[in-house]
């Protein structure tokens, strides 16, 4: 799936991310993808802790479809790209790719995050200001 990426972020693989063989443990890929989405949001002025505290809003991942292509390894310099593909009334969809320093595609994820009230975890509409910020 070829996408036009708005932003890419670089992260290093450390020992803590790997299994005994020096390969990134499968669940850790989601950590790198989460980091890139958070950085993507921050670049748009969206600070998740502020929205939770001041607007009673959280985003919760409701679906993640990850495809592992090649192993990421200790000391790899990863580039994780992020693009918002859908903005719905109460959810956002992202597509992300992870490449190593040689440009080899390691993994992709298509992820949906729902907008919820922080105190009750009931679904809510995305506020207009947040919709505008996400659309930057």
C-alpha cells in the first residue's frame, strides 16, 4: 500500500526492545508506532494529557492490523512514518510504515483509535477544535 506520508520519525532499537536473539519482540513494534503517532499529534499541537485533563477526552485503540515483513534488530535506526487516512465523527484511522536504516520495509500497521470520554470510556464525537487540529 503506497501512501503519501506527512511525517516520519527516527528511533533507535535498544536492547530493551529485543528478545534473546537481538530481534525486536513482536509487541514492541506497536510501541514504536505509538511513539510516532504521539509525535504526529504533538506536531499539530495536540497534547493527549492536556485533552484528557481539560476536555475529558482520550483516544483508545480499537483496532490494529499489523503486518510484519522483516525483523527489526538491535541498534537499527528505524524510520516510522505516519499518515491519517480517515477522520470520522468519533474515530481516526492511521496508516504507518516502519523502515530500517537501509530503507527496508519492516512492518506496517493500519490502526483505528476511538474518541472516548475519559471518565466513563463512553464514545463521544471528536470536538470541532480537535477535528481542525487533526486536519492540519
